[in-house]
């Protein structure tokens, strides 16, 4: 058994981790933290855990080094890197769910976020997108969990990128449920501000655009235009990507490429021709569903759906943990999507 700690356990990602890890066959949750709720049982914060998991919360600001085999850092960017400096010892596996360790190039991070105060750890990081970097994740000690929007976009693009089948600019239109903004009280997340409305935000300045762009640039010099939207629903992301193929191809040909690329991936589902992803069918699961439509003139539309709190956050973090520790990659994640 491995001992796991969740630093910052009272947000949506912390709850997601606890919900999955509480029944994980090879993990004991031995540490959960919160400054706001320190000393209280986690079941007082989340009553759905009553009788399932009722451990008390330790203060986040305490020194927790050496206590766990794996740490999940569910903290805001900036705070996460400071905590990483205390718990990273090249023995325990540290999985950061903030943006602090998603960028191999610190200049890109600082251009999108804030000055990085743990640059000495950057050489140790692995970008935690299992379908692309599984070999690097194995035995990694510092894993940067990808953002939710980038996960949906990069997985949809990867088969075409790696075969260099695209050219021109990429236009990425993503829509997310409100939980993507986190659990803190914010004006823009209030019910009356979200219900009965649909709007874009962060146009041209969203921090996930450079994260997507840096992955695209590993294969091509194509530019990315990314526009996120806020949907009046709790969870889920639907991403639609518009691009152009170097040479026109039939939808069936592109679908065959995706099926071959992802044939051994336990959490990627390629849709049948003429069928397209729906956020209802990935809710509460670690699946990414991908569909596509190619046109005779070379235009192509790619569509993906994920649960932003699972494959876009906690589920992917557990998938990374399983790989890094040599555990069955599906352990703790074999949940059937819920409908309706």
C-alpha cells in the first residue's frame, strides 16, 4: 500500500481525489489539509463523505515532508510551487494540479502567470498527459497535471499533429461548466450570473492558450486561437477545433488514424463516423470522447468531451499516480459515466 496526501483537500479537485482514492485498492489517504477547515472532519465540509471517509484536516501551512509516498497539490498557482519545494525530495511522487509545473520553459509560465520561485525544480517536471508522455511519467517524481481545456484540445489534435497532417492556424472553441472556476465564491460564478446565459471569457488572454500552444509547437509552427466559454452547467467540457488538412482525406481515413493512435488507451473513446461527443456521456468519468468530420476541400472539425473535474483534473492526476507508481493505470478510475 502507498500513503497519499492531498494538500488543499476542500476544493472540487480535492473532493474528486478523495472520492476516487477512498476505494483505491493500493492507496491509503493518510493526510488531507486545509487552512480554512483545519481540525474539522472532511465529512463536515462534504457531507456526502459521511460514513465513507471522515479523516480530520491538518493545516496546509504545516511542514508535511516525509509523511507520504505521493502528494497531490490542489493549491492555487504560486502557492503550489512553494509547497512543492518543501515536499519534493526525489523519493515521494509530487503531482501538482495547479499550473506551476505545466511548463518546461519558465519564461512561458511567467508570461502567463507570475514569477516562478521554484525554478530549481523545473528540470524534474514531467507534463502529465499520459497518452503522450506515459514513458516519461513512469517513475517521475514531479508531475504537472495538465489544464482541463488543454487536455481536451491536445488529445483531440495529437494524432494529426504527430503525423504532420495539419497546416494553417487552429481555432479552438471550448465550453466549460462552472466548476472550472473552482469552489471559491466569485461574482461570475453566482447562480444568477450564470443561469440562463452563455458567454465567452478570457478571449485572447486565457492562460490555457499558451499551454496548448507550447504542445502544438512541439510538432508544428501553427498558431492557436483559443476562446473559452462558460456554460450554465456544473461540469464538463466540450471542445470544437477548426483546422485544415495538408491534403483532403475522408472522415473514415481520419477516424482510422485516431483508432490506431489510441487503440491501447483505456480512457480514449473514438466516436463512430457521424456521431459526436456529448458532455453527458463523460460526466464523472475519466474518459475523453473524440469525434471528427473531414470535408472534401481539406477543412476538418475535431470535437472532444471530458469531465473537467475528472479527466481534466483529479482523474488524470490519479492516472498519472498509477503510472508513476507502477499500479494498474485504471485503478480507482473504473467509474461508469452517469446519465442523465
